[in-house]
């Protein structure tokens, strides 16, 4: 949907992990070279690199305050000022690799980790965090269903529905699949999840799969 093709790297050892479009129309990418690269939208060369992580960078997200957040296998989240190309804060509360970042509709954002927890970060309160704990394996993805309610999926084969105001799990849904990604279906009480080479539609109110599609390959992103 970026309407442009970027030649990101010619090195076969380099693996791009994530990208995001910045508010100024430029692009940020990250990968296993431990850097975040910034690209002008219609040029095929990066104009800057952000250096600081010591592990593969797995997810990047532009925050509503204009700063950039990055999650890494080095167990940290870094907050970057992309105008001055520098780290402004390092968040190190997770105990294992941080897999994914997700922006809520308000100013807060969520991180998912191999340590089995999610953390909700508040940039307006100096990035203080609230931990949601319950999954028994890596939390792979999260989606906001409505204000104060999120759904997460995990390699522990469960979806959990969380009340972020009360800081507790409202519902646990056993799927019997190692789950990779999750999204909210725009109509009804439906979630779309992927895992074990399947795309599944789940009614989270009823707690059951209502449709399932089998793929020849793993589906990593919805």
C-alpha cells in the first residue's frame, strides 16, 4: 500500500523484520542488522540509520507523540527521536525478547514478549507500564477490540481477552493451535487469527471457531 518499491538490501544474510510509514510520509524499516533505517518515500537509498539495539529488531511503531518505538530480541524497547537520530529512552522491563508493538487508539501502546506478558506503556507518564500476565508462552500479537478491551494470542494455543482498566483477563479461549497473529474483524464479535498454516475466524463472545481455512504455507501477518 506504499505505492513504491524499495530495494532494501542486496545482502542475502539481511532479513527485514518490519516497516512502518512515518507521519512525514517517509518509511522506517528494521531487521537483523541491529539498525533501523529511514527511507525517503520515493528514493531507493536510506538517508539515516538508528543504532543502539544489540539484538535483532523485530517491530517498529511510530507513536502518537511523533517519536519512534522499536522492539528487539535484546529484551528492550527503545524510544527514538528521528529528527535528531537519537535514543531518548530505553525500556527494559521485559525479561525476554520483545516481539511486537501495537498502538492503541489513545496515546498508549502495547508490547508483546517471549516472556509471556504484555505491557501497556504510557508516553504521557514517562513511559510507565502496566503488565498483563497470564499466557504460558510467547505472546505473538495483540489487537484492540474496543476502548479498554484487547485480545492477545500466544504460542500457548490460547487467546486472552483483557480488560486493560481492571488489568485482568476477562476470558481465555483454547484454540489448540500455536497462534502467530490476530486481528479484529470489523463486523460482529469476530477475531481473525493465524497459526499452524491456518486462517481462523473466531467468535470471541462464544469462544469458538466458526470458520477455518488451510494454507500451504504459514501465515505470519494479517
